[in-house]
């Protein structure tokens, strides 16, 4: 396996153990090696979100959307990041897109309805 993959797996293992701050270190290293790898950016975005570093999480999910504009999860996660930063109008657009791209997701629908009310 490649060193990048090993770093990615190390980050994911930290996340599984609830060690999200520690997960950012190997995931950042992996991202520097392969910045276009959306799986690495998604894991890093989730880790940042979990430790309440919403601006950094936002950057990761925006980068994913640059690479894959119809990524439903990236729209959902970006919407949640924006909501947490007090930007509900921006968040609504991304939550609507997430729900549009994956209408069967109850999680997306709940988040959208909560923000709309």
C-alpha cells in the first residue's frame, strides 16, 4: 500500500476511536500528497466538523464540490458547516441541493426542515 493510503487509514482509525483532533494530522499529510482525493478531504472535513473547526471543514467540503459538484454528502456537510457558522441562508441552498441529489435521505430532509422552520 502507499504511504498516502496508510495516512488515510491512520486518520480513519483515530476517528473511529473518537480521536478526531488526532485524526487531522495524518489526514492533512495525506491531503498534501493527494489534494484531489475526495475521500481524504471528506474524512478531514468530518474530523474538523466534529472538533467544531467549522471554517476548516467548510473549506474541505467546498474543495470536494469543486471536484464533484453533484456530491450530495458534500452539499449536506457544507450546509451543516454554514449553519454552525451562523449563515443559514447559504446553508439552505446546499441542504436543498443535497436533498435534490439524494431525495431518499431522511437525514438530509430532517436537516433541511429544521433550518426552514
